[in-house]
């Protein structure tokens, strides 16, 4: 009769199955009971192959360099050979495949993908198996298509007045809001400055240049760099276009002056405009004492400075020169408003020469270059000493100051000093007005009006450079903050890992002041990282930083494992030729191994123990070297014990277990002693004592387990001390000892050794050395050579 039991949910794999039959089991016809329970056991194997449970990305992705993730339902092997990622031309896209658990595999692509590019991910079932060798049921394939945001509009185009620049994408993005992504040139010269704004829908970006763009120029614009979707997915982007600007600036009268000196009844009035104009004479009216005057002018070589000669002027006359607002430049831009200047010819026609103005009109200087404002006359004058004669305005606001006068043989120098220094990017307007007198008491009204500016001359500097919070220390986020916006940040930053330069990953900023970025590669635990910002980085006024900043840190990745010793030197239970140092190599970077208190080193020589002190020298590759103190050294034949504890990794995990081992130093001592056989027909052996035998152990204790007790008369053990044989001596690790065994009638101990032909000279080797029976009274010579022995039995 056969009974079959079927498990409802199936038997599990890789399990020990126990089966038992119990109860009243009896034959159908006889009714006789089995009389006892019946049981047996068997083992099930792992017979189900792996399956792919996740393959991403899938569908559509918006980044050019996604990480492909393939996950299985159990640990697998052969993924490196069986997994492929290919483009539409079947070109291999795999740069590297990594895993931490043999279940989930991450694939880094070897290039950025293009918009519209399709990618196929394939797993070959013939290559991939689980840890039991079960293969996949079938090949697996998945894939995705790249769809990157694209530019839908840009402006301006054609020929326009200087204006702002704008680009619009078909979907929201981040990246163009950084000024460093925009590159603008006018007639080949770079244009810096301006602020980028991002529209509320995240699609349009506008670079406000104001009056930074010159007129009548060919303008080239390009946008490039790393563009990100709202999900943070980056992709490289480049777009360029050109347009031209035209002259849109109205002309201005910058000077209307006269010396006031008459020559043959004529007065010369100088009118200067800031650009060439058309039909100058048609737009000028000259009157003397409110009556139209006769005047002439000559067309100058440079049509911006005109000398008007007014005829029929006498001392005491009032001369008025008016330029009407319809005066136009060569592009047709009108003056915009009338400009009038008036001159009263004194009865005594004294008029000083125009003074030298410092700073000059239109100068652009650093604030520290403008400590004062000066008027320098080429003769002795007075009348402008009062602070009330000086009007200095900064961006429209009045400024206070003090006036000093210096007079010498060459003239008069007025110096106006402000009550506080000028700042950067300020527009200063100066008006000096008063009754000017010479040394002869002659007086004329005087007015000098001009302006200049201060520029940005402050170099940028770094406020902070540090690490941002991150869940993965192997992909650190580095944060740098400047005092002001800077240009082309990524071109001036270098990352070095363990002394080798690595590329920058994604760089993010919203204001060109605070930047956050990562290395382009995943770092390993213990990697030493240097972040260097060079001194050539500039603000938007082209002021270089001038100093190099360097930030250093070490990657610390707590994987939860404890540190251990990878190797020790001298090796455990080994024979060392001598020296003064001990080395330990750890499995990872540790803390505390450089502390001599973490090391306990002792040695036993001729039954005397000695404690050693020393210093610890860190070496490369997590190795530490313990060097004995000056004047100390290990002795020949010494047994050294080493114990290292109190060490942990950089995240506080202690050693898996304290590190302890024993080694010994070579011994070369010539020994000669007479041998009197206890058992003339027995066998004789020589052996050395292992280095880990405790101090004070007797020879009979060392071999009692394998040879029995000496009292059974099956063997005797001897050692040489002071030139004489001593029975059952206290042993010294590494020294040679004699063993004599009985041959008959008792069964001798089961010892095997290497046969030596000579009984006079014995070259001791590791293990037992079978010498044979020496002649009674013969002298035998041997050298105690410290050797490492294994199983003496």
C-alpha cells in the first residue's frame, strides 16, 4: 500500500525535511498494528532560478545620463557578463556595473544620451544564475526613451536698441537662471554683469543687461551648461544666436564755455557735444544783450567741438548762446531739450584760464583712488574757500566735506575732502560756484560743473566652504559661499581624491554666490579629498579673488563592520631573523593604533620575561609599525608576545577582537654533549619546542598527550644544560631536545621523522628529526635552530 502526502503550499527550498508516521497503523486484512512510529528525513535543494523584479528607468526619462537599476528576487552571479545596455545602433553604453548585495545592480553609462534616443537593457538568461547555479527561465529586456526639454523661442533678433535677452523652453527647467550659463559678446568683446530672472512657470529666462550692451554692435549670445528638470535631472544644453544693436542714444551738450576775453571785439564761445551731429549751425541762436548777434563758426576736423566767434561784443555786454532741442546726431536722435549758456563780459576783461579738474570729467576710478576732489588754477585766485561754494552729490544725495587751499608760485589748488569715503559704483556730480578774484582784486563769476564715477574694485572672497548634509558620504555635497556673485565658478574649482584630480559633477546655484556640487564619481571610504578654488575666479566687475582656497576632508562611510588585522609581521608562530619592529595591517582606516598604549609587547628569553616600550609610526595602506625604544632589540631565541587593543574605525566600531600573536627569534647555538643510550636498541629523535609553550613547562608535559608519561618506560626525554644531559628538563621554546624510545619488547610510541645518515653532525629541521642510536659515549654536535613545528604527534 502506498500513501502520498502532498504539501498544500509546496515544500520550501534548501530545507531539512523531517517526516514521521504515528498512530494506529494496521493491516487491512490482518488487523495487525505496525506497533511503532516510523520516521525519516531528507534535504530539499534550491531549484528555482532568479527573476528580474525591477528594471528602471522605463518609459520616458528627462535626463541624458540616467543610472540603470536592475534588481533580482535573490542574489545572483554573472550579471557583468549577462547584462547589456545598448543604443539604437547596438553600441555598448555600459561604463561600470556595481552592486552591494548581489541583488540590485547599478549601471553607469559611458556617455550622455541625446534627445529622442532609445535605450535597450537586456539580461542574457544563459549568463545569470543564483548562488545555487539555477539559471533564469528566459531572457529579460526593458528600456526607455530620452526626452529632454528643448528651446522654443529666443529674443531679440534682427536690429534693435540695446535691450534684455530672453529664452523660452517648452517645459520648466533650472540652470539658465545662473549668470555664468550666459555668454554675451559685442563686436567680439565679452559683456559681463546683468541679472537673470526666471518666470513663474519656469520656462522663460531673461538676462537684464540694461545699458551694458553697446549701440551699433554685432551681438553674439550663447547659453550652455548643465540644465536640470524640476525633478533635479541634469542634461547638457547649448544654444547660440546673433543680433545687432543700433544707435538709440540722444546727443548731449557737454560743454558751453568761454574765457570771457575779447579780441578785436570778438568773443569765442566753445560748444562741445558728445557725438557728431548734423547741421550744427541751423540749430544755434546767439544773442547779445537780448538782440540777435552776428556770429560765425568753422566746421571742425572732429565734428563734436565747435568754436563760435561772436562779433561786436564790448565789455559789459551780456552774451547768450542757445542750442535748440531739434539738433540731431547722424542716426537721427534728437537733443531732446534746449541748452542755453550765458556770459557777462566784465568791464575789465580779466578771465582766468579754465582750471584742471581732478578727477577729470567722465573718469571711472576705484574708491580708494578718490580721496579728494581738486580744482587747480594756474594763477593766484581766491573766492572758492567756503564749503558753501562746493556742491558734491553722490547718486543725487548731497555730501559734506571740508575745503583746503594751497597757493604757491605756480598757482592755486583747491582740495575738497569728503567727510566719509566714496563707495563703489557711485555717480559723483560736482559743482563749484563763486566769485573768483585774482591777486589784483579783479573779480569774475566762476562755475565749474563735471562728473565722474567710482567702479567696483573689491575682490570677491569666500565666506564659507564646507560639506552639506547628505545621506551618502561617498557622494559628498560640497558647499561654497562667496561675498558676492562670481563668474564661471566651475572653471576655477578642482577636486582631488587621494592626490588625483577628478571631474566635477553637477554644480548648482541660484544667485552665483552660493554653490553646491559633488564629485563626478562615487568616492570610497577613507578617501582623502581636497577642494581647491583658484585665485583667478572673478566677480562680475572682473575683480579676481587673488588668493587660493583649499578645503580638505576624508570620506567616512560607516558600513557597520568592525576593523580587524589583515596581516601581522613577523607572522604568527613564525621565526624572525631579528630586528626592532612589529607591523600590523588593518582592514580599514582606524583610530588609536598610533597610540603606544594600545600595544603590549613582551618577550621571554631564558625563562625571563621583559616588557618592551616603543613608538608607533603610521604607514600607507592602513599599516602601523611599532618600533622598540632606542637601545632595545629582541634577543636570539626570544619568544615575543604581542597584544593590540583599544583600536576602532573612524566611526567608532571597535576591533572585531583584540589582536594577539606569538613569534620567536632565530637561535644558532652550537651544542655538544656525550650521549649514553638508555635503550641501546631503541630509536632516538631530536625536536624543538614550539614558540607558544608556556614558560616553566617540563619536557614530559609537552609530549605527554602524544607519547604518554615518562614513567611508563616507553620513552625518556633529555636536554642539555651546562654541557650535561638533564632528564625531563624545563623547556625553552625553540631549543632542541632528545627523545629516546624503547624498541622491544614494549610497543614504542608512533613517532616518524626524517632519517639522518650522520650521527655526528645533525642539521635540525622542522618537526621530528630521527637520528638513530648513537654509540655509547659518543659525542654528538648539533645547532639549536628555532623552527616552527606543527603537529608533533
